[in-house]
C-alpha cells in the first residue's frame, strides 16, 4: 500500500476513535453529576423512617354525633372526642424501626420503657435519659427507651416542636411521633398506636414499662422484680397502683369529666393508675388485639382496664408503685429522703431536677438506711 493511502487510513481510524470518544464523553457527562454527587455524599446513620408503608387516609369527623341529646352543651374537647373517637390510625412522623433490633431479634430486649411525653417536655426527657431511663445492660438484661408523642395544636409552635423532636430522634434514637393532637383526651389514642407499633416492630419484647414523663422509676429495682416473675414475659402480668369500685366523674369542672354522652355506664372495670404500669409482652400483645374491637375511651388507664376485662385478665397491685406519691410516717419527717425511695419501683409527680437529685442519692455507695439520712443535701 502506498504511503498516501496509509496516511488516509490512519486519519480515518483516528477520526473514528476521536468521534467515538467524544460521543462517549457526552453520554457520560449526563451521568457525571449524579455519580459525583453519590461519591461525595458522606456516610451517615440510616435516616429515620417517616410515614408508613401504606398511605393512611385522613380520618373524617363524624358529624352525626351532633344529634346526640345534650351534645351542644358539652365542653369543646369532649365534642371533639366524640367526633373523632373512631379514628385509630395516624401516620408516623418519627419512627424507630430498629429500636429492638428488628422483630426477629426483639426477644433480646428485656424491658422497653415506653414513656408518654408531650412535644414540649424537652427537659423531662433529657433528665430521664440521664437517670432512670438510660439505655443499658443491667443484671445481664437489656433496657431500651422510647418517648411517645403527638403534635401541638398551634401550627407555629408545632413547627418548632417537630424540629425539636427530630433533633432528639437523630441524637438519641428514642422518639416515636404520630400526626395527631397531643392532648389529655388523646392519651388513649397514643396508647393504642404504641401497642400497634410494638406489634409490628418489637413483638418479642419481654416486659414493658408504660408511664408518664413526670415519674421517678427505680429501674434497678424494676429489673430485679421482673427477673423473678414466672414466664419471662410469656405469661400475663399487669401491675401498678390498682383502682377498683369507681366510675365516671360527672362534674364538669374535673379534668376527668366523662358525661353520659360518652358512656352511660356508672362503673369502670378494675384498672391501674396510668402514671406507671408494668406489663408483660404477652399482656401488651393481648391489649393490642382487644383494642381492635373496643372504641376509644377518653381516660387511657380505664381503657386498658377495658381491654383486660374483655380478654378475661385482671390487673394487679404492687406496693412498690406509688402513683400518688410517698406518705411519710410523720409531718416532721422530710418526704424527699432517699431511704423512702430506695426500695420502691416507681413514684409519680417529680419535677426534672428532683429526678436527677434522687437518682444520684439512691445510688450513693455510702447510703445507709435504718435511720434518717439526708444524703440528698450533700450532693
């Protein structure tokens, strides 16, 4: 072949390679920014799952309740309860799907602390995290913690508190938040949604502590008590401060006012005060199943009693659970003495700083009980 033709062939080959390479770069350039973005994305903790796998239709209010005799004269919060008591499903805004290690590994969680907390109660949650609500292994078993919350009514405040809860969830991994109004009459809804969540996420948990964020719980004592309970969570257990032979309060001034338009019954089933309750995983699952067929009732602890009654189970009393505080032998004695709390399981009504002071006091190695010791004063 002559030098002239060889030159033409080389030019043609180089041109083909050049054009092919140029087209390749153009095609790759369209994908380049995506690949670059993916490479530069830092490795982070898996995001918090929001919402549920299936969409939940917005629950519509029941307008027919306006026809109930005396409805117009009821307080607004009771009217709202009657309008929406059929609504039992709400989207999760903040979820902790791996709190118990997944459904298959949830048997490794011995005690799950499920603490009802309004969105703005940041200080209470922080103190609980540092004291009795610590996630830890104690006496060879695992303790895990969750705070249960809804949303505040005011849209401007909701924007701030939702951001607060999101920050807490990212930092501590312990927030469950649903898209409903967090109010006293919606505590039952919060309770039902938690049991539904637990059925899906943590079905094998051995025991559950269910209580408010203003209680002081001695989780050391709780663990020792539960370790001696037969059945390791597979048998019925529901203990607290037992309440029997009571019925609805009909006085409108009361926080617990329940009119006849809500229930005509004059008595409640036996139940435990909602400030703090211990239950087995078996009982928690039973409550979930029974709640599917029982309409919501505005008093959450009474509602749990209704679920137990339908299942043929009974609540029990425990002397170490004091939801109305500690009574001392004499008015001359200081009720905030750690010796009164060292052997208890739970006491209701503590402000945050008291939780920290008492937690440190009962864990002092030199605490000697048998005579009055004001250890807390030297902290």
